[in-house]
C-alpha cells in the first residue's frame, strides 16, 4: 500500500501542478482539500457506517491535528513546485525531506513513536536519495 501511495503522490503532483496552472495554486489546494475531505468522509461512512470517529478526533490533543495541517502544506508545496522544477524533482525533494525527518522521529521517539536506532545503512540511504534528488534538479 505504501508503494501505491508513492505512485499516487507522483500522479497527484503532476495533476495538481496542471490544475494550479489553470486556476491558481492556492485555489487548486483548496479544491483538492475539499475533494480529499469528501473522499475521507465517504470512506469512513462505507467502512464504519458512522461519522463517530470524526467527533472523537475533535477531542484529541491539538498537536494531533498537525496531520491535516501538514497535509495541506504538502499539497501546496507540490502544487507550487512541480510545474517549476518538474514532478520528479519535486517528489524527490519531498521524499528526501520525509526520510530525514522520519529517521529523526524514529531515532528519538518523537511524537510518541517507539524509538528505532539510526543505523549507518539508513544514513547512507538518505544521503543517496538526497544525492539523487540533487541530480534530478539539474537540467
């Protein structure tokens, strides 16, 4: 499923970049957020036959709302960047940033996750990906 999300993210960057060119970047982000929200509500209704989970989520600590806020920022970033630097470069930079922060979250157990040691293989993988992103940025 995670690999499929990677495929979807690249398609999303290309589609939203085009939509942003036509209607404006911020407008494309707003529209895609509405579509994502409606899709999420539909999936919740089909899977649980209830919206109770949404109400429960409102009563969680505010820092847990960051997931939604950061989703909008990610969509804004790729919608803005993809038409300017290319889909591959935009996604490469997003993935590099994801891996760097994910490795720190794992290493230090931030946000309540179980700590996972930072092995040299992870560091090399992140550096190789960062190097790949840098190469993709070259024209």
